């Protein structure tokens, strides 16, 4: 009887150990799915997971502040709304209440300029009062705004990405200092050159930046990096404006839908 009991306890112990190992492996994978990816494999950034309590109820949204570049201004949209106007309209329709929008984005803006802009007294006040903050930045840092690429200098592109990362963190830090609570939505980059001869030189830098942005954003509470890369990849002719850089009306509609999904 004693021998049988000993064997049962050993079996129970082995099963418990196995269960713990499986649980630990699952936990690590949940934190970083790249742990199970083959070495050297490219893992595209994933949408930020929605955390409980991160987002306000839509009924509580009264003021939106938007920052960044021409994507937030809505350049290329024949309707003049961009993704932001569409998000605002959808929220107003859902709540039946008026929402104030302060769109402070500047065409052609790069990250150093945005980092300086958010230190201005009036901008700080608007950020402090915001219920939601949206921003776009980075496309001009990497590729400027012309939509035309000459020879790409890999070294300069790497340096530009490193500077962008430093400024991006400063931007998030300053916004969060002014407003500890409002959710911040950053639209990560798509690649407007994916169907051009510049594709081999631009695809990976864009994916690398999106991954870096997600890592930086993870340091700050209530920051959601909203992916847009997949919305345009292989569909550039359908969703880009005639400058082949900015979205057209249909492209902005797709970005707005993605933002609204993040808000749900």
C-alpha cells in the first residue's frame, strides 16, 4: 500500500510539474509571440491589446485633440474629412452629442517639430482637457512628403529612424505629463511605395519602425498603436491619392474604421 501511494504521489508531482511548464510557456508566448517564431523570422507588429479601463465610455467623450502631419490633416481626401473627421462623426452619431475637435496637425511636419509644438502653452492646455488624443508622425521623417524617392541611402534612413524613436518617446512623455488619463491613439505607418521599384528599400524600414513604435508605446499607460500597414499593402492603387503617398477618401475611410475598432 505504501509503495502504491508513493507511486501515486510521484505521478501527481510529475503531472503538476508538466502543467506548470505548459502554463509558463503559454504566459511567455502571450507576452511575446516571437518567442516561438523561427530565429530571424520577421514578425509584423500586432495591434495593441485593449486593457480593461483603458478607454472611456463613448458617452464620456467631449473633446478630441489631434496632432501630427498631413495624414491627420486629411490631405488627399476629396471630402476634406480625413480619418479624424470620420471618427468624430461616428462618435457623435453614436452618442447623440457634439464633440469638440482641435486638429493641430501640420502638413509636412516631422517629429522634432511635433515634439516642440506640444510644449507650447496653448497646446498643453488643450491636451490637458482632451478626452482622446490622436496623432500621426514618422512618414516625413523617413521619406519626406513628396511621394517621390530618389536613391535611398540606407545609412541616412537608419539615422532618421533612430532620431524618430527618440522624438517619439519625448512626444508620448510630454502628452502623458499634460494628461495622465486620456487614451492616446497613434496610427502606425503604411508603405506607400509597396508597389513601386522602391519597395525592397522601404518595406522593412516601415515594418521596423512600426515595431519600434509599439515597443516605445508599451512603456506608457493608455497608449494604443493602431496598425495601418495591412490596410494598404497590395492595395496601393485602390486606396492611395493621386500623389501615391497620402490616402484617398476610401483609404481614410479604412483608417477611420480601424480607429473605431480600437475604440470599441
